C-alpha cells in the first residue's frame, strides 16, 4: 500500500487480513465468479511483517486533501496459529505501481413489464428518460457513484406488447452496465439494482409518472439475466453517468460478490492545503492463503492476475480515497505450492501486499 497526501495506510495490511477472514464465503464466491472456477473454498489469510513503513518526501505544487486519522502505527501482526509447518520464504518485493488502474465491468440483460394507458410504446425521448431513471437508482445502493469511480449505463434494446389473456402490457428489454475504477466493487450491482426496484415499485411508478412517462399506470418487477462474466480492463472510460435516488429483490443467477453495502466505509474529504513537500507512506507485508481447489491445479498466469486484482479491489471495502494518486494497492503472487494436512492437499498462494 502506498499513500500520498497524508492518508494513513499503516494498518491496511491488518485491515485487509481482517476483512478477508471475516468474509470468507463472500471471497470464495467472488473467486468462483471471476474465472477461478476450481476454487472450492478460500481459507484464512495470514500476513507477516516484512519491513517497517517507509516515509519518502515528494514534491507537489497542487492543492491536496487531508484526512484525519487516529490509526495507530502497526508494529506487529495479528497473532494467528499457522496450520502449515513450513512457511515459504518470500524474497521478492514488488515496487511496481501501474499508471492505469484496473476497471471491473459487469453487464446483464434485464426486462420490466409496465402497465400503460394508453397502450403505446415509448418515443425516443421517453426511452432516454427511462434509461436515466434506471441509471439514477445506482445512487440509492451504490458507493462513490459517478465518474471517475462508478459509471452506470442503461440501454433499452427492445419494446413489445405482451398479453396475459386479459390485458396487454408494455415489455421493455434493456442492458444494465456498471463500470468501476479505483477498487470499488460493482460485481453485485445488478442484483442490488433488481432488489431495489422490486422493493420500491410504488416509488418507481411515481418517479416515472413525474418524469414525462405519464402513460405508466403501474411499474412491474424487474428481472435480470446473466449475460457474461465480469471483465477486467486497464482502459479508462469516459461514459456519462447519472446519480440520484432508488430501490431493489434477490436475483438467482446474479453474482453475489463483495462488499456488502453495510460494510462500505463512508468517505469524507476534508479540504486542507499541505506544504509543497508531501510525505509518501509505503507499507508492505507478505501473506499467504490456503485454497481448497478441485481439480488440484495451480493457477495459470491469467488466473494469477485475476486473483491479484480481486485482492487489490478489497481495499475499497475498508480504505478511504482508494486509487491513484491517493492510495495505491499492489498484490503480487510470488509462489504457488501444494501442501497436505495428511488427508487432503490444498493450494498455498504466497503473495506480497
């Protein structure tokens, strides 16, 4: 973890360890849904002290933000009893920080039945309004919504009339796309979107009626369908987003990945001017994690990269101002080996955080 502009990361390795170990089911599901399909169960993370935090002066002429911190410096690692007799030695220490940050993109198809009177399809203006209303609901369940952090795009793909034998309704099909940078996790946003809408149908109906969709009598439940796995990309998106109020039910085919909304920290920015010479704080520890895998195979280079990015993304679950130029996170897998407890064998990953 490397911090600039006064943000304290001295205990981030401890917070990382605690978050992972308190959310192992969530971590397991996250790995399974992000191409690590042979992971049956993720084990606890153990972090080991490698070097003291280092401070280095940097020069900046730009105004910066400061965050008050009462976090004590970290002198020792939380005590954990190792389950493995031989701990692999890590001699490599990563000093590389990418200039472009990882983007996590999730997209799903959705549909919604609307009772409309008169029975007319939306015109292009109304379609645009509908899309913006759907996008705006991200602010009701998401965190750091809006560029450059989390972007939302709703795109209506089809309108058609359907009948239940008694009445006809307007069926809208659409795509919902969420793109995240700076470590903010959006892998379960399609589920949260569906749940919010379906839990607040009266509010959604009123919102449509008050925003030019005056022929909507009643908004029906939203259904989301999986289209493709979340993708990681190092490119920067300039897609526009809209934020405002919203609501959501559970989705059986949706990924349920971290972090839960209740555990997302509140980010407070306190504007304060620093002197032209700023201090950088770097903390690094080596860690290891046992994974129960089936089949018993090591990760290939692509899977290693995915594992590292998943670990990096968790910083947003406990940290503040995550992402360049404020707080940078690098996970670097240094070794993979199989270990046995006498009954079963597991994959032991060693890494630097």
